[in-house]
């Protein structure tokens, strides 16, 4: 276990576009849930979490925009929801590329 932790800690966690990065951001909430499921299954099967922790979660729209705009990663933003809400959030996000999908 100590060897695994040491190897992980030597790796670079960060910007997915940096060639020296060994672990970058996940691409979606679905992928985040999938990874969390693997971790939960490992714990249920007797594994011990030795490093890391939960990613950022947001409490409201303002907090979500703050997290998005303060990340060190280059963003490709996507906002989904009702038209007026989607546009209001999308206009506040600073991203390299963006898409929006409206419902209604």
C-alpha cells in the first residue's frame, strides 16, 4: 500500500493538456459517479483509501460559476436546463469553448 501511495504522490495531478500530468480532470458528472462507484466498491471489498478526496461540489448557481471560473484547467463548458436559466449561467462562465442545450 505504501508503494502505491508513493507512486501516486510522485505523479503530477493537474492540467490535462500538460504532458507531465498523470491524472487530470474527469469529463462529466457521469464519469465522476463511475469513478466514485469503483472507489465505493473497492472500500466495500476491503480496500483502504490512502490519498485523495472528493472533488468540488457546488451549493448554488453563483458557487458553480465561481468554481468553473477559478479552475486551473482549460474549460469546455456545457450548461443544460431551461432556456433563460441556461443562458444566464453560460454568459457568466469564462471558457475556451461552450455549448448549451435548452429544454423548453
